[in-house]
């Protein structure tokens, strides 16, 4: 090895030794490289967990609204308002209103549906909530297997259902596009009482026991 080559090798060794004495710089570079991955993983996990939690609450709220409404022979506007208040409180610790942390708002509607025994159409008798249905409209989402039929396959008369519909748009500003989407649930419940076979809304204003639109 020539003198110049040996000098170059010694120079390289000195630089490598000096570089190895400054490990804190290397750690900072590694941290800068891994930090974005850590943040995406952290916030993605938080977002996914929140979506699952809110989705479960939306399901429970829908079931609770239909269950509470179907327990009596009649309900008033005040009862309906109280049911919605219970539903909003069930969403805690998430906010039922529009907010930058989880999205929102929580939208809920309670509807009574009558099954026409001749046509099989499910029509709205009354509807209350954030997005109420129009009286007489056909509910196309009515599951066919819930409608009672006799041995000959004929639809049984006097069938009413309480339909609750709940939705929540999960779209936190801190996680745009990471874990966003509309969470929706609907539940059908038969009235619990035998007479009348429906749930009357504000019965003092009803002219017939059970409307059949």
C-alpha cells in the first residue's frame, strides 16, 4: 500500500470514528423517519376504535327508541321528545351535535307502519323526528319475513310496526378520510299491547282507534 493510500484509509477511519461518537444525530434521523408512521398508526387506531364504539351506540339507540315506543297503547309528542333525549344521552361521551371531534349530528326518527293485508304495502301512519316520513308513504325497507302470514300464505290483518331509524355521520376533522362514514341502523318492533293493536300518537286527537292508510 502506498503512502497516499494509507493516508486516505486513516482519514476515512477518523471520520467514521468521529461519526460513531455522535449517535444522537442518527437517532434523531431515525425518529424523524418513523414519526409519521407512528402518528398515522396512533390516530388511525383511535379513529377505528371510535367508529366501532359509535356504531354500537347507534344500534343500541335504534333498538331503545322502538322498544320504548312499542311498550304502551299510545304516546304523546312529549313522550317522543323524551325518548329522543334518552337516545342522545346514550351517545355519551360522544356529542350528538355537529362537532370537530367525531362529526355528527345524531339523527333519529320514530315511525309507525301499517301493513295492508291486501297489497302487502307498508305505509306510514305517523312519523316524528329529525327526518320524519310523510303519512301514507310506502316504506320499501320493510323486511318481508317480519310480516305475519297464515298457512296459505295470506297476509294477516291488523299488523303494525314501530320503526326507528338512527344515523350518525362520523367525520372528525383530525382524521379526514381515515375513519369517516355514515353509521346507520333501523329497527322494527311490534306493539306490545293486544288492544288496540297499534300505538296511537296523541290519542285525544285521533278519530279512529287505529288508522289504516
